[in-house]
């Protein structure tokens, strides 16, 4: 019985998390463009404690640049909250250059 519960819980976590990751990756360019940014690169994803991240969704991180380009690189992530996509960041990663 313990094995079934553990396997079921693991399947729930990975199944829901991957579905959110794929959906966020697909919608990222359009969502970031609405915020005034262009996706330069996919940085990765992370899962939280419940179903893959905050509020039931995974965090999908991207490297971004402003439109029009101001020479600064940004990092931000998208996450799902129910059927909504939420934007967090972006945070400048190289605003002060040596």
C-alpha cells in the first residue's frame, strides 16, 4: 500500500509539473513580449513543494533583453496559477559592468 501511495504521489508531481513546463515554454515568447522583453535563452525550470512550484505550477526561467535593447540582460520566470500565467522579475543581471 505504501508503494502505491508513493508512486501515485510521484506521478502526480511529475505529470502536472511537466504539463506546466511545456505550456510555459510554448507561451513564453508571447508573454514576455507583452511585458516589453524578448526571450534570449531558456535558463531552466524548478519545482516547488506542491505540484511543481508556486501555486501549482513550475517556474520556468528565461534570459531576456528589453525591447528596444538597452544593453542590459535580465532574468525572470513564468509560473502558472490555475489557468493564469504570472510573470516574476525580470531582474537585471548585468546592469553594472566593470
